[in-house]
């Protein structure tokens, strides 16, 4: 069986994540290809798409949000993601049990004795008038019925698990700061969430879609990306369609037969990634992109820079200046490439008013 080394996996990941060469895809198609973008921080997807698409215009993503073709919602790992409307409606029911369990994992004591079906019914009744509400508003409306639980646990269970909701614009629009207002997906999109399929066609689709954007990968990586524990049956159902490799640790890796697996020596350009980017968080074994010594950066909300395909620096922006702090000694060539890409990022973030880059201490 073919063994894929770290460099081979790195280049495959960069290719699938549109980070090896910027793509000419429409924004909607890029969001679909990536299986959504992590969007806990509302402005971060704009940088993520800028690093992946040629001539990316922020207005295109904002237009998709206001046009209801892309939505912000809780899904993978119970975190907020940007997904196409078609994907969230097709996938949401498959995530219901996981979302409930993850909220209960935080608030099991507070929600003990709360009938979740009754809570969902109460939440739907509050939202039935079609008025968007914050989590706090929704929680306070139902809290008198379960006073011992407290508003926060009730609100999180409702908006993150029990009721499939969209976070409405202006939240998530380019350069707009706005609080979260929620509406049921069915109200916002005018279509109901697809029911859970007993044949689990959605599970099989998720396996294929994940591998298209993240493969070659192990089943543990698929679980890390989705948060779902119940995908082994879906993997087994599509296994005959897949090719199998091993990594240097001996783990079995699955992949689509015709998916790109570039030569490990393919040059990897400098790329600036936003906070919590799924190119890192979408794996259980993240060593294909980030060293174990720096793994904590990926869950701490640090924005990182790929140099030679690997996390090699962090970055921040203030007063239209992009500040980069290397995590290792860079060669002169790497430094020049980093400054050049950072200048382009500064221009993007400032509408061309600045191209300033500052290299900070390592």
C-alpha cells in the first residue's frame, strides 16, 4: 500500500483547500467546495476567501448572505459556519443528535429535568411571529417555564441545537459590526430542512464532500471536522468507491480516486489564513500543516501564515498595517515572499489605502 509522507499530504491539502493556486471559482461554489467556512468571528471568512480565490470581491459574499444563498449557522463541531443554503438544508438533520449532545456536555446539570422536545416547541412558538431574536431574547421568553435552568443554557440549547436557525445579516457582512439575530432556517430560506434519511444518503455525501476538500484523510480526521461520531457506516458504504493509502504513522487514509495529489516538491506559496481556518481544524492529525509545538495556535484564535505550506508565523492587523511574527527563522527568499503577500493583504483590507507590513519579533 502506498505511503504518503507529510509533504505529500501537505500539498494535497493545499490543493484541495484552494491554497496551492488561487481558484477562479464563484464565491458560492467555493463555499460549497470547502464544505462551509468556519465563521465564529464574522469577518474572518473574507480573508479566508481572499487567500483562496482570484479577484475576490467582499461584496460578492455579502450579497450571497443578504440574498439568502449562503447562511451563518451552528453546524460542524457546534461552531458557527458559513454554508450554502442547499447544504445546510440537506445536512442539518444529520447533525441534530451531535448538536444536542454537545450543548448537554456543557450544561447537563442546568438542563437536567428539561424536556428538550417541550423546550423546542416553546422556542418555535416564540419565533412563530417571524421576528428575528437574539439568543438572550429567546431565552428570556422561555425562561419562566424552566426557571431553575437559567437563560443561558436554555438559549444555547435552542439556537445551537434544537431549532435550526440562521444568523441574519447584517451579522457577517463586510466591515459591519452587528449582533446576532436568529430566525428559523425554514422562515429565512423559505424551505424546510430536509428530514433525516434512514438510508443515510447525507452521511455518504458528507464523506465524499469531505474527501474532496480535505483528503486523503483518516476517519478520525472526518470526525474531527464534522463533530459526528456516527459516520463509520457511511464510510463503509462508499469504501468501494475510494482509494486507500497509509501515512507515515501507519494510519489508513481514504481518498477519492481522481482527486488532486500534487507532487510533494510542488512549490507552496505564502498564504495568510484567518482565525480557526478549517485547513487546520478540519483534521485530527494536523501535522500535515502545523507542527505539534504550535498546535495550540489553531484553537486559540490566532491568525496564521503558511510559508512553504506550513504554519510558520502569526499575523495581526492594526491601523492598516499587517504585523507578522515568525515562529521560525525565515530565509531571505521566504521573507520577501511573505512581505509581498502581506502587502497584498494589507491593500485588500484597506481598500488599497495601505500596503504596510511589519515583521515583529519571533
